C-alpha cells in the first residue's frame, strides 16, 4: 500500500546506497550500513525502481535493481490550495480543499500532521476543519498587513477515505494586503469601510427584506470573490421558476460574501430604498457608483461584518472561520 514502509537489508557486507525512484521523484529514506528504511510515502498506482549498492565482506561493490508497483486505488483523491499566489485580505485563512469528503478522524489527523504553514512575521494560528472537505489554518487574530504565508502539503500516499489515496504533493503561498474592514448595519441600512481603523467610505444600502429565506445573515464573513457582471437566478439556491420569490436579474459589480447567494452589488432599481428600508432577496444593494468603488477596492479575504438581523451566518455558508472564537476554532482540529 502507498503508506507501507520500504525496507532493504543486507545479510553480509555493507549497504552503501539505496535509490528508490518513481512517480517523478526520489523517495527519501534512512541508511545505517545494514539496512535502509523509507521515510516518505509512495504514490498510488505507480511503478518504482529500487537500486541497491553494497560492498561485499571481501571487497568489491555490486548494484542490484528491482521494480514494484503500488496499489491502484478505486479513487485517486485530489485537492487544491485555494487562493494560491494571490494578495488577499486580513481575514483570509489558508485553505486546502479536497475533491471529496474526508470523514474518518484518523485520516484527518494524519493529513493535518503532514501539512505545515510558515509566516513572516511569525503568527500564531491553528488548523481546523470547516467541514469534511475544507482544512483551514486561521491566525488567532486577523493577519498583520504585509504578512507572507507559505503552505506545504506533501500528501502523496495519504488516504482520505476507503480506498481513496492522494497521488501528488502541493505547495502554495499568499501575501496579506492592506487592512480593509467593512461593516454592514442591516438595521440602520449603512455600509462603512475602514482602512487602518480610519473610515474611508460610507454608503446607504438596502439588505434582505424580512423572511426566513430573504433576511440577510448577521455574522463575520469575508469576501470570497468578485464578478463584474452576472445573472442572479434564484434557482441556484433552490427557488425555482414559478415558486414564490423567484427572481432572475442581471447585476454589476458583484462581491460575493457567502456561498448561499449573498453579494454586495449594484442595484439602481432600489436606490430609493437604500438607507431607509430592506427590500432585497438577501444581497446588499448599493447605488452603482458606490458598488463600483467597493468592487474595485475589495480583495478576497477582506472581512465584512454584518449586524442587525436575527438570521445568523453559519460557518459553512462561506469562509466562516471568524464565526468561531480562537478557542472554538482550535477544537475544529482533528488533533484536538
């Protein structure tokens, strides 16, 4: 199996060199003169060549080669490092996302122990599982602007489920940009943007109208991404054509803050309500000029703090690591 050790031994003579190669890399190991043991996992469904060199007890050196093939799993698991090589806001966690669920704690624990984060300057933080597919590392507090972050995920040969094995290593990095914080007061119909603690912009807004499916969620969200133009179709969140509340509308300057359909975007049709009442289907409506400014000045990972509604933002509805206290977040670790 990919996580089995390779052991090479000589009965007579001295082992001088062992080279194990396959899946595009050399396998690391430890040698003591009589034996060699691999210290690195193998890729699934890969052929390896073993070249063993030893000195005989009466002199002379010989090299012998052999090959073997590792187990071919039912599923080759894949994963990615999200926001790799991007400049992000102070609320963006390191995020490793798997293509399928990792539900078994022993697999989660092994993965978590294998991956690592390095930051400059040094920053306290913790790994935690936001859900069964997303392993994230968040700092104790928001990042300091200018922090550089690198992540190493040498996960070749790790198991994510029953007969599911990873076949590649990955690494990534991101840089923390300027500190920008946005506060949306749903009840007072305002959106305020600060940098370095100083207000730079304030906008009248209209948020989600009352209702269990339309009220904008309160909680600490972060910007997930941006799309200049898009068609918002309620069918993507389960409200189909013909259902009460169905909508399909073209929008501009869209800044996403949840996976459940909440954006900050331009809404010229609701300018009359902005600053005085909530009339949207859950998004934050802003006048075109203000929406364009916010779009142009937002980075993925910028914190957006929503207050003033009874509907609470759930961590898995977006990048919800800041819905936890730091102590609570540490409990999301598989090693806790």
